[in-house]
């Protein structure tokens, strides 16, 4: 039966060519868009994890409840011992200590008076003696001028702030901030390099210094505001929730008890992670709906052209169910052929997008979201099969809707229609 239907479609291309083309184009777009969105969303999630939230974040309860204020008075203490325990208990995760702070950056003139000032949001990370954070945050690609800190007391600042304050490499600047104990803290730095992120929130006034310098500046010996954990691959929601249970507070309400926050619970990330999880289903629904309408109309036109054929088949004794079944069978074959062709073409475009990407730095230069400057597709196992769902389903739905007319034919009138 299948062989018979397949031969019929090959011999009468007017019945199959247009539906196959429609299915192939729709499937190609489905496959490409799925890979494209998968790449952008996953890259955005990973970008936010590397620069800000980590896949999981360990803080004190007090810090977690007031995280928007970056309250270093609730910092994690005895960090060295805690990191050793974390590396022993969770050896597959990479752990990174960071200190976030805000303050005022003051640039003095030759006589020691204020020449320019700027509000800054800073981070103390491991920059001297290790390239791990530099590689993780892709800071080499973001280094605009100068170099990374090699000596104590050196700092990186955003290029936009650098120009706004009319600084030069090698200039002395003073950070005015609040210490771990709540009093005013001042610390001198030397500007050794500038960074450009392409993200408005970071380019406006971000500074990076080695975490040991920040500890000295804010009196945070063996302390850190937060400890970030990174999975070997992409973010794993199931594993993150398991870790959260292990760090569940004991209920005492102690502000210095440790809590672990998964990335999905971080501010602004829950929707993005949820959307990335269901993006494929959204694409499938859209294309099944759109392609079903197109193929329904194509089926109606084909039904008009084959009106006499179906009448003859019914007149010679073929049941309406068999005629309707053969129409649906043809639709399945058309859907499979179109899906194979569309998937192959879509994978080619997705592969090119994955390898070469699209430089969107100029388009997102004022974005407040942490998006990658190069958009890339990501081919996953789902990409190979996702096109068959709308490809086959839409052709079958279209054929079923268009073939309803077969059941409306009156057998008593068939010979009169044929004559």
C-alpha cells in the first residue's frame, strides 16, 4: 500500500510538489529557529552565569535577603576553609569567590585635589596568579586597552568610564566605599587597563580588581560576599535544586547561616530559563498552526482537481474510509519527504550559524541584558527530530480537514456526476 501511494506521488507531481515544498520550507525554518534560539538563550544564560550569578551561588542568609544592596557586612567568612570543603564535597564543580561593591572613584589632579569622579559598581575577582576567572569571563576578548593586573593595587575599569573621567593608563585613582564593618573605606589603585563589554549596565561604570586588593580595601580578610559554583557544562536545573536542598537553612533565622541559590532563582533569570526550556514547543505550535492552514488550502485545491477521481473510486466500490485513508497516507509520505529535505537544509544553515555566528555587537551595544556579542546557533539532539513534528503533523491535519468532503459525497449521485 505504501509503495503504491509513493509511486502515485512520484508519477503525479502536481499532487505532491507544492505540499513537499511547503513542508520543506516550514521544517527548514523550524529546525533553524530552534537551533538559533537554543544557541542564543543558552549563551545568554551562560553569559549571565559567568559574569554575575554563577550556576549556583552561596551567600549568607542576610546577604541573600538584601542582595540588591550588596551588603558586605553579611559576607561569608572563613572562605578558605569553606572552599576546601566545597571542592572536597563537590569536586565536579568549579568554585569562585567574589566580592561585589559600589562606591565612588576619585581621580586627583597634580596637586591632590579632585579632578574627576564617577560612580562605580565593582567586583573583586582572582586576577593575579590565575587566569581561571579571566578565561571564564572572557575578559581577554573584552580588554580594550592596556593589560591585566600583574601587581597589587592595579585595577581594570570600563572604557566608557575611563573616557568620561579623562583618565590615562597609569593614573592613580582612589576608591571610596564602605567596608565590611560599615565605616568608610578608601584605597588607592593604579589604572592598568580598560574593558568594553557591549552591555550598557557594565560599560557604564564597572571596575575589576584582584580580590586580595579588594579585601585589603574593605577590611574583608578571608571573607567574600558570595561564592559562585559552575557546572562542567551548561546550567543543570535538577542538580542545582539538589544542591539547594543540601544548603537549606536550619530554620533558626541566623543571618550568617549559609544558603545556596540556583541560577533559576536569581532575579530576572527565572523567566529566561523557563522560556529556553519551552522554546521548542512554542516554535512547533506556531509552525504546525501556520503550515496546517497552508496545507489545508492546498488540500482543498487538490480536492477540487481530484473531485472526479474520488467520485470514480467511490463509484467502483472503494469505501469512503479507504479513500480517506489513502489521502491521509499520501499526506504522511509527503510530510516525511518534506521533513527529511527541510531538516537537511535547516541543519546546514544551523551549522554555518553555529560555526561562524553573527556579530551583533553594534545592535546590542545599549542593551541592559547580558547577551553575547556574537549570536550562534546550537545544534542539539532535539534539532535533528524537531522538524518532523510540524512536518508530518501539519500535512496530516491539512489532509484530514481537506478530505472531509469525501464523506459528504452521495453515492446515489456519483454516476450522474460522472456523466
